[in-house]
C-alpha cells in the first residue's frame, strides 16, 4: 500500500476491507435479472457479459470506454490503434448495448481527440446525436512540438425525439464582474452576502471542472477518473429521481456514487476487481456523505468560487478514507 501524506484524502481499500467489499459484488455466471443487479456493481467484462444484460432497463447510459491510447487499467492493457481499427472495435459491441435502452433514454459517450471522431461516426449510425460537450482538463503534460492536450469530449445522444432534459437543474452560478442595473435594480442577477451572481444556461463548453487530485475526498488511484461534478451534470440533466443509470465501464465508481447521492438507481459494470472494490467503498461513503464538489445550494458553482470551496471542505471533514467495517 502506498504511503500517504497526512492531508492526502485519496480513497483506497485496505486489506481488512477487501472481504466485505468483495462480498457485495455481483459475479457473473449467467443471465443477469434486474433484481440481481439494481444498485450493484457487476464484476465482469462488458464485452463478455453483454448478451446477459436485461433488455430496455436503462434510462441514462454513461459510457466511458477506453480511449484510443496505450493505457494500463489494473491488469488490463489497452493499446493505441489506428483510427480505422478503433472505429471497428467500438462498432463491434456498441450496437448490441443499445438493446438495454428504454425508448426515451439518453446516452453520453466520453472520448478524446484520438477517439472522438470514431465515436461520433458510430453513434450517428444508431442514435440521434444532439451535441458535443467539450470540457477542460487543467491537468495534462506540456508538449514542445504540439498543443498541450487539456480537453475531452462527451457526445450527447438520444434514442428518439422524446427524452429528459432538466435544464433548470444544471444551470451554472457565475459571479458578475460588471453588474447591470435597471432603475437601480439588478437585471437578471442577484445581490448576495459574498458577491453578485447570475444563473446562466448550461453550454456545451465546460471550464468549471477540477480533475480529482490527492486533496479531494473523491480522488482514487484510477488513471482516468472523471470528476463527480461532471457526472452530476449528466445525471441531473438527463434523468429523474428513481431512474436507472448504467455505466458499463464504471472504473472506480464515480457514476454509481453520484447516482446514489442524487437519488437515482444504478448499475455499474467493471472488469478489474481492484476498481470494483473502490466502487463499493465509495458507495458506502456516499451513504453518509452526499456532498459533490462544485454543487451546492441546488446549483453548480463556477470553479474556485467561495461556496464551491466550502462545499469541498465540508465534505472532507465528514468522510474518512478508512471505513469501520
């Protein structure tokens, strides 16, 4: 186990916790009825168990497959391919997953510049592609002979023309630098104790996210972990309380954890046992700590705003990386 600095809040699984967390997993031996997988983590390879999933049970699909990069996930190595080969790999299983979707379901598919074009082409063959969200990653290595790679894409798709989109649930609260008044009164903004703010409609360019790092209580050692705030936006916009959210590459459990915090049902599928256990640890933590960094008072706050920081600090004092099992 790694040595952690005193202020390091990274979630990890101790040897003492492993037996109980392992017992909570669904191991695949055959068809998976809904009663067995609802609000559970399925330990298995999606590509091997896809045919055993129920039909038409998903209201929201959040799909974060391996990008077209050479990357190691636990004991699994994914190697970079040509764009043609990645397109062929993605299309070899993606259409079969769509039978799990309900007619009004929404789908979000994550990618980067090496995989996004292939994802768009495949998704466009089977779904209604509504938009492409681009979000800024403040992490990333500099490059002397190229532009630094600090953004990723999320393709927003739907099965049909009827779908859920709760725009009021995902507005962003921004500080107003030059407040405009009409007859001395605020126009489209409010005065608050710590400044002047405006609720703005969500766009497809997201610059208000922080990639998880060691001092954040949501952080894990997973190499491609998504921020809880990002997943919360997708869940709040495109599902309703009680809906089923499926993440078939759930990794360290961000989607499942956020779904629990926001009152949705969920199914997470993950091939690597190490990440399945992290998912279960985070689900237990989510039962007592429901805070999401950057989401407070029912709205999303711009990055590094005062209330965003207070929300994070509050969450950090409530959660402890070592559960009493």
